[in-house]
């Protein structure tokens, strides 16, 4: 198949998208035509990524990034061409594009919720499967780089432990996740980054042997190496 992915660059590509969204809205009352302003603004800011098939646009997505975290805001395959593998191709091309930009994780919420099965096929995970999520939204994420694995019990000299609770709720509970840190030779850069969904109020404990280096909410973990938001991304740690 003659397919290609890239950031949309010509007004005619935007017009093609608008035309199918309007048609879908007029005929079925569903689709992303109601999000047109967001789509157009993203297109102007080069945040509209497309899949071309025989030089026509057959799928597009709108995204934004915050540091190494990308958020897919809209993802759509042209009606009549769905379930033919185009969605998978669009996502594959987008993932490669993001990896080259240093993005490590993609997040989204399923709207419509019927798309959950599609995202699961692409190995997205549901936040609600990881910890107790109060919202009814289906929030999903996919880590797109090799990451440091979680260890039940670590024999590493240095560890990071995380609770899915705030400090005052922890009492004697053990941490929910622990990472045994492994650094590159003569460096404080991790061999693999820690990438994990978080709430910034959760308790994080950083230890060297028995020495506690930090025990406070993630949001207070002041380091240039961590991203705040819905994910924690740690690539290196300062020496103590
Ligand atoms: C959801 C959507 C993007 C999927 O694109 P697509 O081109 O139809 O998907 P593909 O053909 O690449 O499918 C990839 C796999 O997902 C499966 N799949 C596709 N849509 C699915 C759905 N809604 N539920 C469950 N599985 C689905 C396919 O069967 C295929 O599985 P396989 O590889 O095992 O055969 C497309 O249907 C669409 O644009 N829907 C309307 C808008 C929408 O829901 N966007 C998502 C916003 S969060």
C-alpha cells in the first residue's frame, strides 16, 4: 500500500479533513466536526499529523506535547476506510515521529469510548487498571521506549519507592511500586528511565542504602530530571 505519514503541511490536506468531518456530522451527527477550531488551531501550529494513501489524507490526529509526554487529542480515520489497518499505520508513523523528538509516553482519553478496543490492540493500558481512578473517563497510556522495570524487592543500593497514596494515608502500607536504580558507568544517568503514571500528591521515597534522600509528595521532588503532570519521567538523579 502506498501510505506515508507526516505533519500536515498543505491547506488542501486540511480541507480534505474538514470535508469528511462535515459530511460525517451532517449524515450521522457524530464525529469530530464539533472540534473544528481545535483541529484548525493545531494544524496552524504544526500539531496535526496525517496518514496519506495514494496522496489523499485517510487519517489524522491532533496532539500536543509537554516535555517527554505526548497527548493525543483527536484521532480519526476517514469513514468508509475504517477497519482496514489505516489507524494502526497512522499510529505507527506517529510513534516513530515522537521517538525522534524524545517523547517517551503517549496519553489520551477515549472519546468515543467505543475506541477502547482499538487502543488496547495497540497495547495501550488503562490507568484504572493500575490504580484507583475516580473519574468515569477512560484514560489510557502507552510507554514507547524501554523503561526501568518495577521490582517487587530490590537488591540495588539505591531505590525509588512510590505509593499510590498521600503521605498522611500511608501509615504502615508498603509502597505500591519500587525501582532498583541502575546507572550508566561513572554517571548519574539511569540505564533506563523510570516512566510511570502518577498523581503529584503521592508519596515518593528515594533511598541510598538505609539513608533517606527524599520522602515527600512527588510534586516536591525538585529535580530538573522529573516531569510534573500525569507522568513521572526520571532519566537521571543528582549525586548526594
Ligand atoms: C478507532 C479508529 C481510529 C480505528 O482506526 P481503524 O483504521 O478502523 O483501525 P485499524 O483497522 O487499524 O485496526 C487496528 C486493530 O484494531 C481493531 N479495531 C479497530 N477499531 C476497533 C474498535 N472500535 N474496537 C475494537 N477493536 C477495534 C481492528 O479490528 C484491528 O485489529 P487486528 O489488527 O487484530 O485486526 C477508527 O475506527 C475511527 O476513526 N473511529 C472514529 C473516531 C474514533 O473513535 N477515534 C478515537 C478517538 S480516542
